């Protein structure tokens, strides 16, 4: 069956350190993968999109990698700040022009 | 430039009642998507609409749920005869074009509680 797996345990990280989140998928062949941020009680906010032929994408303090062989994407927040505390969602195209989302991974940046 | 708007933000219904959730896409966006987020679950695609057309409703439960996006006015997600299992956050998203490479802009969601 198709799965998108993100770590269910919250990532607690000291301010200033790099937070790294993992998104693993099974039985998908996505041409695109997206990362969103979701704060409590709010809708997801788009952060980054990476294509299957791109290894890495950066936006300010964010970096995303996409390894289609490992079927994995890594999401990095460098120089993390308390304002980065949120849940981060991985989403990929399911082959039918729809987005399929992981459950999300919570990040808590400790001052 | 207002973002995606959804109302109501919170909705309480008793079992058997109807729930109507509204979504106004961003200005200039003609593609609307509805997702459901159950507690401790990820967002699940429900339906994709363009003006006056349902393009993909493969994620919609076969019964009690319907969606529309009329020529004028917001998109409506309608749940008839609600049951407790319908309690969830319902998010609407919009985009300028179709395709999973297009950024989807999400609204704040409607939190439905069925008593």
C-alpha cells in the first residue's frame, strides 16, 4: 500500500542548531515533492517544492533534498529560531494529479 | 490581497443535521481543493473543482458528502446527516492552475464538531 511516513515524535532542538526532518514514501513515484508548515489552528503554508530531477533546493534558512532512489526527502532548518516551532508536512503527487500528505512532524525550538 | 477564506471557522452540529462549509479562493484562482484532517491524521484529499465543474471527487465519501463551485460565489462542501466520525478540520485550498507542481494556498480551515 502507499505510505508517506514522517516521524511521529516531536523534534526538540536548541535554538541556533539545525533541525532535520525526514519524509519517506512507499509505492509512490512522485515527480514533485512539497513541504508545508502548519501552526496550531491554522491551515498549511507552502514552503518549498522540489522536482524529481532536482537533488536540492534552498530558500533562506530552509533546505530540501529529494532522493528518488532512497524514496526520501530531507528538510533542514538551519540556525533554528523559536518562531520555527510548528508542524512540518511533506506532500507529494500521487500520480493522479493529487497531493498526498504525511501526518507531519512537530518541531519545537528551545530558546 | 486576501488569502483563501473559509467560514465558519468553527461549526457545531448535532448528529443528523447538515453542515455547510464555505470557501472563497484567492483572487484570480479558479481551482479549489478540499481536504479533511482527522485528529492525529494527515490531510486527506477529498475533491477538486473548477468553476461549475467537479474534476476529481475520488476522495469524497460516496454518501452524504457533496461539493460545488458555482459560477458566482464560494465553493461549498456540504455534509448531510452528520455523524460523530465527520468531526474534523476541513481545509480548502486554491491555485491558479491545475497540477501538483502548482502551489496550493490553504485557508484557515473549518473545525466541525458533531455532538
